[in-house]
C-alpha cells in the first residue's frame, strides 16, 4: 500500500475514533456502534500491519483511544536497559565506569536498585570490558519484575522452570548472594548454551543447569521453596522487538500455547513444598498481554489446585489483572495480579502473578457438580466392557482436549469443566417413575472442532465414522464419568454428519441407541442434517 493510501486509512481511523468517543452526538444510529468498531479494526490492521485476528484480540483489551496508544507504542523501540550484577559490582560504580566511556544513562526508576537505562553509548553496550567481566546483564526492565515478585531468599532451593537465556536466573543468584541452590531448566537444548554462558560470565556458583520439559517436574525433582515460571508465550508484549508477531500468530497458536501454559503452571505448583519455612511461593509470568495466556491460565490453576491462593506480588506499580473480561468471570483474587503495557509503563508488555501454596495435599472435589442419586440407577458394571480402537480415536480425543485446554492425562479432574462447558445435563423420570440421567451434547464433534475454527482440525471430518463415534462415547463414559453413570439415557444433539449415512443401532452397556434423522429449520443451521440419539428403554 502506497503512502497516499496509508494516509487516507489513517485519516479514517482518526475520524472513526472521534465518532466512537462521542457516539451519541456524532454517530449514525442506523449504522450502529459495532459497525464503526468493525471498520476501525480493519483499518488499524492495515495501517499497523497486523493480521485482523490479532489486532481484534488486542483491541478489546482497551478503550478505543487507549488501544491506539497501545498500537502506537508497539511501533517504538523500548529503551535499552541493563541490570547491575551485584555479585561483581555496585550500580554506582558501574554507572561511573560506563559514563567514563562515553555512555549516557540513568537509573530506570525508584522501583529497582539495580537497573540502568542506556540512552546513548560511544561503544557497543554488549561488548564493553565491564560486560565481558560480568558486571551487568543486558535485560529488559519488565523481566526484572517476576524475580522481584518471587523474592528469593538466601539458602533456598529454587526452580527456574524456563530459564534461558539466564537473566532471571542470574538475578535470583545475586539476590541470594550465591547461596542456596537454583535449578535453571530449559526445554530447548540449543538455548542451554546461552544460559550456561551467562551463568559463568556473571560469576554464578549456586546454579545447576538442566534440560527437561517443564511438565516433567516434580517427577524429575520436587520440594522447592520457590518456583519461577516465565512461561513460553505468544510474545504479544514484545511486538516492538519482534514485529513478526503481528502476522504469524493464529488462533491455533493461542489454543496450543494456553494448553501448554496450563500444564506447566500445574507442574510448577506441584513442585513447590508448602511446608517450606521460608517459601512455598510460585510466580507465573509471561511477556504477553492476552487474557488467554494470563488470567485464563491463572484462573484455571486456582480451580485445579485448591491448595494455592493468589497473594500480593510485592510490586508497587502496574495495573490490576482482569476479574471480568468480555463475558468471562474470573476469581476475585485475580485483581492481585499485575499487568504492564508499553504505552503506560514504557516497558515491554508483561503479566505477573504470585501464588502461595498452603498445603501439599488437596481434595479433588467439584462443589458445583450436579449431584446424582446413584442409588436410583441400575448397576450394569458386570456387563462386558465396551471395546474401542485406541489408535483410531486418539487423535480426536487429543484434539478435543487441546481445544478445551485440558491436559490429556488429567481428564478425570476436568469433569466439572466438561459438564459446565459442553454438556447440558438434567435428571428426569421416565414413564415408570425411574430416574434417568440424560445429557444433550451441544456442538460436540466436528462443529466444536471446525465451526468458525482454522482448517487444522477439518481433516478429522472424514475420519469421524460410526465406529469412531461409538468408541468416543465409550471413552467419554469410561474416562470422564467412570461410575457416575450407571445406566441411563445418553442423548446427544450433534451438528455433524457421519461418514456412513442412514439409521444405525449403537450398543453401549446393555442399552440400545437408535439413530434417527431429523430436519431442523433455523437461520443459522440452514436446514443442516441433525442427528439425535434416542433410546428404546429396553435392555439388549
């Protein structure tokens, strides 16, 4: 797009913002506010060079005017900052030494005693004698924050779960005065090189470098006083450093990243010893500003691990995390988390949260579960087990778990989530007065995987055969619900067509389920075929 076109887009953006800021007076009521916002998002995506998907995702974090400030700030590089390595020198001495070499700098702010902002330097700041001697680390100001929140103490045993390139690890070592023990772990073997190099250069002596998938903790090792998880993320807070994020992040990336982050945060929590006399803390942070990777993940951890709670981060500045966002309601304690933005704090976008673990044990109870009177259900557990093809339906099971943000090895513990989000469950009485448990599976199957979603799941459509469906509900029954369903109606409304058409009888635990076809008229479905599984109330 040429300069003239960009100028016209910019002009339209300014006009739209002006209208939205005083819509009652300037807006066209027939057109509607949503139409203006839709146009603004399209124009801003063009002007700032984002995919429309990502720009919309970031846009709704702010008011209209503030959104523009955020995107403008992403076009400007953040100041170069360095952290004084107090194992080797003092900030005052380091500053004087660099000033003598023609460097213009000043303290970052009152909130840190070790940070310096470099405005200009006559020598490469990453190649000075002081740098090579380990007197400082080139480190963004925002990455100081999770270490400050963790507040490691001398002689503690600490895990840095995603440590490379070592800025946070070496900062912790300095705060601990080289006492105690730090395990600096990173899953990427190539990044271990820079991690080990920085540890040696800065004179750190209390650190063990290891190369494990973070999800393997605490199986590898547990009992830590504190754990820092600066999780892998989309990088939406560091777009000024990596503009490629603007166009290379997709819906799939956010689904997979949040899934990984949820697995990692549970591992981090489980790795901490609640009985630690000085610790029992976990810090979760990202260099992302999206709710999917921050509040969503923290809220998930609070639900999955009732033996932790959020506490104050100890950081004196930063905006409170969301407790409500676009219809989502999070735990009230999410206000204790901190958010940082480039247009507000002149540093990379960042998120910091701090947990306190108060017990090493927790009861896996779902207080909001629907209570079912199992005494009124017949127990047919003596019947032959339903057999299913593990290899065939594993891809479908994993795909569904990924989309829902559920760890595939932790499905039993997600019963509440599945019931709440996927199933409409009700207890009713049949004509004989016997209590039955029926559930309508809304949008289960291909619609939840493919409807308005990327094409990466659409290939499953051809594989979704009658056999696969039978296997899937068998696995759902056995793995998700276990003995909660003794007998009853398994009713499902599915907006999906099977590979083999026509009525078919499915057998499941002594009950016969008969497929029947119906036509349903609606503006959205456009007369799609809808299958309904019904039961004959007769044993096979």
